[in-house]
């Protein structure tokens, strides 16, 4: 997984996860996941625990997986403080899941997969399909647009993001410049459109696939492994 060094951004992600927008995404993901008390759940890109902490009281076990050791250490400390004992935290990659075939009931994720190149996104979906039991569910939210002026939604999303940063004054201008540099050097994220995810999930063998755009840059997807 190619991304910025998330070990340096624990506090930033903690602040982001505390916003109303991310709480709404969390609640939508967990509602769609329809978690049950006897289930084993994997949270991919768990970060500081937005999904994990909310899912843990509802299920038998949660594995919180993240590529950042600092994120995992931070989450582990929170679990100890909160007295949550049914969560395992792993420093691992989404494209090489350390689980046996058909060993999990549900996989959830929030704003993680856009850090993967498209080939790695497909690899992650293949791994998720492998580790889910027949009938197991996948639900995730992610950035779902592309840097394009051709597609109407892409134009609208880009316009909103630029306006949002400009409204922050000099700090926003600096962020725009940094993002432009990252894009020019190929170090920016790799978000892709709703339709891409729809097709990729079907190609990975999932059924009951539903992907929809949200009223911002994000989208949400749900699918089920065939019985």
C-alpha cells in the first residue's frame, strides 16, 4: 500500500474521526453491515478506531488492521483505557490479509482504499472475498471521484474541494499547492468512481452489489460473498 507516512498523522486522523461527517459515515456503514453478536469482523484501515470501537460491543470479535504501527499503538491504548477485550490490532497490509479462507463474517472499512492503486484495490477485493465466509458481507465508504473535468460529478466534487480550501485562507492555498505537487509527482491518493467500484466488486465475485455516491466526494458500497 503506497501512502503518506501515517505514523506522523495520528492526531490529525483522530480529529477527523471526531467530526460529524465521519460519525455519520460510521453509522451508515454499521447499519448496512447489520452486525450480529456471534460474528467475527475485520476493519481494514482501522486508523484510530472509528469503526472498530463502535462495532466491538455488537459482535464476538473485531480485528482492527492498519498499515501504520503508530495508528495501531494508539488504538491499542484506547482499547485498554476503555476496557474493550474482544479486539485484536494488527499491523498488516490490505492486499495480503493474514486470515484463513472463509474465516470472517463481515469486512468493513472507511476512507482507506483510495490510498491503493487500482491494481491493489482489485487485489484487496480478492483477498476480502477469500477471507469472507459464504454469505459474508463487505461494507465500505471511500472517496469516489476522479481528477477529471469531463465527468459532471467529478467537476462538482473538485470545485467543492477547492472552494473549501480557498475559504481557509493562506493555509488553504498552501494545501492546494502541496496537493498539486503530489499530483504532479504521482504521490497523491488514487480515488476512483462509483461505477469502477460497481464493476470491480462484480468482477471479484461479489453479489448483491450496491454502490452509491454521497453528497460530497465520498461514496458507500455494500456487497455479499456468494453462498
